C-alpha cells in the first residue's frame, strides 16, 4: 500500500505486505434422530481462529513517517457450540404442531496484537465517545480478553447532590469528576454469549400459523441516548428524554459535574426475545384447468420485543465486529444516530398454477 498525501505530505506509512485476513476452522459434530424420528437434530463444537487481522499498530517514528502502520497482525479465536433441533410435537386428527430450534453459545478471545514483524501493544482503547464534554473511550480491546469489553469507571451510585459516584483503583468511593483513566476497569461486555431462534408451525385443515421467535442473551449495551439526553444535567436549554424526569435512575443525576463521566451506570442488559415473524394463512384448493390453489395470508414482522434495555430496540445496536454493544458511526466512534424499528403488516394472495 502506497501512502496517500494531504497538503503535500504522506499521512500513512507504506506497507507492501498487506493481504487478506485468514481463517482456520475446526468442527466436530453429531447428528441424531430419536423417538421414531419425532426428534432430530445436530450438535456441533467449533474452533474458529482468525489471523492477520487488519488494524493500525504502533511503530517507531522515525524511521517510519507516522507512528502507526496499517498491517495484518491481530489474531482472534472463537469457540462454542451450535445446536439444532426439529421436533414433531403433536399429531392429533387434523391438527399438527412442529417445532424447530437453533441455538449457539460463543466464547471469544482476542489472542494477540503481535506477530514476527510487528510487536503491537497489549491493548487498544477504542470507541471514542463524542462531545459535549470529554467522555473518552468506552471499550478496551486487549489480549486474552473477550472483544466488546467495556472499560470504564465502576459506578457507586449517586450522592445527595445528584453527582455520580465511582470506585477508584483502590476501591474507594469518589466523585466521578475526580476519577482518572487509571481508575477505569472492565465493567461488562457487549458480545452476546447465547443466540437462538425458535420456529413454531401449526396446521389445522386448510389453516396454517407460523410464529418465529429470535433472541440474544448474556451481554450489556451502553445506553448512549440516556448518557447524552436522558439526565437532568445533560445539557442546558436542550430537549431531553423522558428518563430525565420519570423518577428512575437517570433522573437522579442532577449535578452537571459528572454528566460526561463514562461509567457502567449507563450499561443495561441487552438481552432480548423478539416475536420476529407471525404468518397466518388459508389455502383453498381449486379444481380448474389452469389454477391449483389460492392462498390468502397475513404476515406481521417485528411484532414485539421483550427486553430490559431502555434505549430503543436492542436488535438495532451492532453486536458483531470488534466493537459490539454501543452505537457507532463508520469510524467506530460513538454516535447518537438512531432509526427506530418498525412493525410491518403484509397482506397477500398466492396463486398456484
């Protein structure tokens, strides 16, 4: 890669050794059928190692023009189980009920920032949060640590003056505005440990009903909207969220001294269960020369979401990639951009010729 220039000078180091990232996968599994094929499925164990991950790595300056070089260095490993089940739950007269389940448990580790050529740092503080104030970064990508690890101050509640209290590195309770970066610690993770999908298919004579549920569990989300717009001390003369005055935890932060202090006070459970798709249909056979059947159906998508997260639909916050669990822009920095999820209702007719 040749360096690009800006105002007559190069703004990045040359690296002619850039290449595609590599992946090595190991899978072991078993397929099974039980109870006369009424229950079938598969169980798989996997190890997925990604090498030569692209990123910016610290280098000496000089001889390099810039202090960082974009290179293939990082290594990341995922291990886990994947389960798939199909069950014929009920057969009684004209009524049938079939169930399908898929689930995955994942354990992740960022292995290394270094290789034979580049000796990278042990960690990188990432996901810088924007103004107002100077919040700093929200996550730390560190060797031998799960990606998506939130690295911030640990909250100790709110004092009588409405200021945020936190723990320092000695375990003492101090006001948030007196804390330093040395007081930060790992306070949660934005990568789901378990994901699942559940399909339910019911049939009675000419009627069909399918209900598909989807969920993710075991992770945290940073409530960006509450942090910037959800407390009484957020901004003067600005519109704020209802949470600033609803008597909840965010309405207690009335002091402006700590409104831009990043802490796990704004981390919430991100787990959710969503009624993702519901379809009801009626099929009428037709005995004509050109038409075999007519199917009338109604489908609802994103019908309901059950979650403890108060910052909108948790399914809209990215939980893949290197920096999961917080709203980001294209530069992987925090952002307030948000587009609400919608519920769709579709009506249709399907003709079979």
